[in-house]
C-alpha cells in the first residue's frame, strides 16, 4: 500500500467516494421521506426535534456532495487538463481546488464531531460535565483544521502531503478528531449498554438479552464506524502511504452513512436513549399472591426505578409522567 502511485490512489479514492456518496444519497433521501411522513402524522414536540435532526442530515449531505464534486473536478483536471500530468497536479498543494477541498472536509468533520458530542450529551441525559473534555477536543479540531488548510495553502508546488511543514498539523488534526470520536463513542456505548441491561432486568427491553443485537445497536448509535475509518486514515498517513488518499475519501462517505443511521433511529424513536427515556407500555408483575397483572402506560423522560413491592389496587391504572423539556425527575400518579 505504501508504494501505491499517487495518481492511482487519488483516482481510486474518487471512485470509492462516488460509490459511497451514491449509497449515502439513497439513505439520506429515504430517511427524509420516512421521517417527514411520520412527522405529518404526528404534530408533536418530537416532530420539531426531528426537523432539527433532518437539518443536520441535510448539511452533512450538502458538504459531502460539495467534497465529491470537487474531487471529480480535480480528477478531470489532473488526467485531462493539467499539462504536467496527474502526479504533478496532485503534488501541487496550493491549488484553489485543493484548498476548497480541505475547507469542505474540515467543515464536515467539525459538523460530524459536533453531532457526536451532542449525541453523547443527550444520551447522558444532558449532563454538561460529561462533554467538557469532548467540547475542548472539538475546539482543538477546529484550530488544527485551520492550521492544516493554511499550511497546505503555503506549500510550494511539487511538495507531497507528508512534508515537515504540513505533517505535524495533519497528524494533530486527525489525532484530535479521533480522540473526540473515540471518547464520545466509548461514553455512548457504555451508556447504551448499561441502559439496555437495566431495561432487560425489568423486562422492558427483551432484545437486550441478545449480545449480538446489543453489539450492533452500539455500533450503529455510537458512530463507531466513523471512528474506525479515522483510525485507518491515521495509520496510513503515519506510514507516509498514498493509500491515505483512498482512506480520506472513504471517510467522507462513512460520515454521511454513519450519521444517517443514527438520525433515522433517533427520529423514529428506535434509538436506545429514546427507548430508555421515551414511551413504552409493559405489564409489570406485582409479586403478591392475589394481585393481578397490571398494564401500566409509562411515559418517561428519564430512567425511573420501579419498586415492584409497591402496593397497587387492582382497579387503578397509574400514569407516570415526567417533564422531558425541563429535565424534572418528578413522577406523578394520576388515579
């Protein structure tokens, strides 16, 4: 992989990004149609929240489309228009098209990382202290991204992306982005796993007993695919391999696909946090000899511990309500 020619690596990257962007586009518009159809049927507060999520999805798609268009234009210019040939074209780091490509990629990663941090914040019940370090890392990503763009723009023609004046900025940028995603992915994965184990213990999440299903849920909802792509990119760039061009272009599509899956699950109420803090109806068995099973309609915004020995009258239906907007933990029983 280290000996892959620069022109071949760039062309392969463009091909893989085209395939990935096509898959992402299908997923994006399918998600938009599904979620908007659901929102028209239910005019609730969650519909407004879904619209905000869809706005993020649209921004990710627009930036991914811009990156793909620039890549296609650069491939056409390198192989068809540039007099010195494709290798010389791709080694000219100060070209306006390369600067534009770097700006779009920086904006896309900052947006994706911001969503990961916000996702972590929501899954942890909006506890601000849990995202202090991720936010600082996010700011570092923006700063190092600006450094990468500037250092590439100042590079003289004929230099490769591994030169000394550029490599420290690129390494720092990818490392900080990776640290942000690994930290948030770990926090989200831990929270989701713990919630599903708790719900399984009170018979509110039957699928939690399946380790494979829990693993797949964690992979989808924690953006672990994005983190994996960043690890591959980091390793290849550290090896001075031109294959990092392929990994970089694949990462762009990976961002769109990973976050489309997350936004779709959250919007449809299928995510683990909405299952843990959303609405559910279950039959709770009261451990008493003569008491019948009771159907409780439970609408919770936070995880609520249920005392199974609580005395309930057979003729009474209790509704548990919590305020999802102000974060109140109060539980009201309406007889």
